[in-house]
């Protein structure tokens, strides 16, 4: 199964960002982007890729330990940016980014200790992907709108292990489906 560790924003935070994204979808050229859907919005901490089912219990134990070692912290959706010349448009984060990065490092370490190959370690850039493009795309107006966005602050209180099921139908615009298969409280 395809898995990743994530912080899942609460519904009211998702709704707040959803209002702005709804406006962005109305801008000229917005139909050239593949917009992600609010139910799937998340801050990825560590992407694991395909994981054998027999590894999931050990990964889960290690993620639970990582969550217990991390205290709850404040976070808000704030600002935005792009990766790859407009191939990914994202909303950023504000709050205790040090705690968020530490949680991401711990989620990556949990995978390594569970025997998952994680490749080269990269500095964590907190982001919530809101749109993608298969080719370079001028997302300047969307980044500018996201830069002016500041959502409400909430307390991150748990770490989630999320399963990602990629679309199989071939229908244009179909979104991956995400399901939290494990959640662990921070600091318990």
C-alpha cells in the first residue's frame, strides 16, 4: 500500500482555505491546473511510497513512539509558493515550524528504523499542495493570492499515517483517495 505520514488540518481550517481556492479556480487560466480536493489536504511529513503490509505494524509502533516524543504545537495555513516552475502550487505554514520539522524528521526516522528505504534526507519544506500541472505553468497570480492568505491557528495534536489510493479509472481530473490508517496523539 502507498503510505505517508502527515498532519491533517481540522475541518474548519480546510473550509477557510477552500474559500480562497474556490476564488482562485475562477481566475483566467485556472482550468490549466489540476486542483486538489479539500478532503485530501494535508501537510506531508514523510512520504513512504509502496509499503508491504507486513511492515505496517512496525512502522505504526515507531510512529506512535515519535508522536509521544513530540509535544502539541500551534500551526496555521499561511502564504504559498510553487515547486518546479508551477508544477506544484502550495499553501505554506506558519507557527511552530521547528516542531513541525522535528515531527517530520521523526516520521522519516521511524520509517528508516522500520526498514523502509528513504533515500537522501532533504530539508523539510512545510506545504499543502492545492494544484498541480504536468508541465511548467505560470502560477504567479495564484502564489500572490496565497501569499496574502493567513488562516486561523490551531493546535496540532496528532500524527497520521495515511494511505493513498491513486485513481485507476483514467477519468481526467479524478483525485487520489486518502484514508488515515493510524493516528497517534502527540505528547501522550
